[in-house]
């Protein structure tokens, strides 16, 4: 399994926890999107290996907001390598996974098979699926910016929701996202979307970036809320604060250095924690919201 890679310890540690992932790891190492000599390869590899753990962290956070999820019908939209789907299944959920990217679909199928879990996999865009069920929880993490019509996509999610929708996408006006966007690690790339997307390929070519994560549009939080209010008066929107926000009362524990420094200074200035939460929410690179159906 490519024993010469400098990430061997990381891989071996993962396989000790999840020995079923032998084939999944092989597929990751065979990928052509990220190469070991690239600076971002390590973070890319770690991101994919840690997908089950991230699913567990999300479940821990969501259960504090909506209660136990055991028995819920869950739709994992843009399931990727299936980490969240596996975590949902382990917590007793009836899981359906949607993935249309060919590479990630291959990862997903391999992983679900090797973990021997009965998760239904659908390889169609959300707008084209003839759903026979509605879902208690829809998990849609970092997908909105990749669809060609985010409005019809979100409208479809509202139609099939009978409980809660977790939705995350880049925070277009975050200073951190502007300085280094989530997909290309480039200054200002978050604005080369939507009507300006035709400029994106020239910028990537100039910066010698070969891959194209296909970032179509990055809507603002205001636009998303407006669409939800217009299309459904049966849903309400609330910020979804990640578990890391619990550290705001003790900012010394925050790993991300710029955020840690800012919040430590604010704490010394005796600024209220509620205001610090608002600041942290506004500068985060990711927007996270919970859309809940009013019963």
C-alpha cells in the first residue's frame, strides 16, 4: 500500500481503528486529484480519512439541538466517501446516501460494502430523484456551492423534509474565506462564481491549479434565508454553532491561531461571550444553519 509515503503513520493509525477501510485507503492513494508532492495533500488525505469521526462530532452536536437521532430517516446529500452515512447508521438511523461524483461514488460503494452496512446509495441529482419518502434529517455538507441551480436544489430539499435540514456552504464575505478560499486556497476566488464564474478558469490557470472542484455559486446567508421564507412558511432557520464554539469561553484551547488571538484579546477586554460568539460566527469560513420544519 505505497509504504514509501510519508503519511504511512497516519494511514496505519486509521486502519487500526477501521480495518474495513483497506480498499478505501487504496482508492484514496490511487487518486489523481491530489498528489503527495502538493502542499495540500496532507490536509486532503486527513480530511477523507477522518470522515467518520467528523460524522460522530456532528451527531454529538445535532443531538443537543434536536434530541436522539436513533430511528430517524436520514438523507446524506453529497455523501462523498460515506463517513457521515456510516456514523448515522451506527447511531441507529435508516440512511440513504446521494452522490453523483464518479470518484467519490466509487469510494462510497467500496466503503459501504466493506463495512457491511445496508445503506441505500442513489447516483442522481437531487432534483431528478423520484422520492417516495420524506426525511427526518437531511445532512447537506458543502454541496450547495457545487450545484448548477442552488435555488431549485434547496427548494427540493424543503419539499422532502419533514424534520430538519443541516446546510453548510462557504461564507462568501468572511475575511478568512476571501484571503484563502476553501476550495482553491486562493485570494478572492470565492467571488469568481455565479455571473463571474467565466473568470474562474483563467484565474486557476494563472495560478497553475489543474483541478477544478466545480464551484458554481456561493449564495449569501441572506439569499438562502429569503428563498426559504419565500418557498416555505413551514420552515424556520437558526444558526448551527459547531461544537468548537464551546471553546469560546476558553479561547486558549482554540487551535486556529488567528481566531484564538482575536478571542483572547476580546476576553481580556471583558467583552461579553455572546458578542464573541457573533464575531466568531461572522468570520468563520463556513456558513452552517439548521432548517427546521414547524410542526
